[in-house]
C-alpha cells in the first residue's frame, strides 16, 4: 500500500470538506509484544515522522478543511502520548 504522504501529495488538492488522517503503525504484533498490553508509554518513538501529518493538517486547515487525526496505540505504543506530541507540533 502506498504511503499516506505519497497519496496526499498526489490527491490532497481534491480534499474539500473533511479530512481524516489515521496513524496506525507498521508492526502490530511486534509492538504488542513490546508493550505487553500496557499502552501508557511510547515504546517505539517515531517523532521524526510526526511533522509530516502535522504539515498535512496545517495545509488542510488553511483551506478550511475540517481535519481529524486518529492515532492507534500501535503507532508508537501509546496513542495518548502520540496525540500529545502532535498537539505540541501544531501551530
């Protein structure tokens, strides 16, 4: 499956009303083994990747597109911690 960033670069201009960005991770089984069901810590930090979806949100909002980001625990190990990082990166 192509990266969300590649798809957005190609088709992002077609989004007019609402947008949803979903961060779900790449290795569900591996992260479940690392967390052992404790989703309170980011066990695989992906800080270097977070600016890209934030940039997408900023660009979409500049065009008055209502935008939502959904984060699964499997992205870094803690959706709540990832959401906090995203909020800190937003202008």
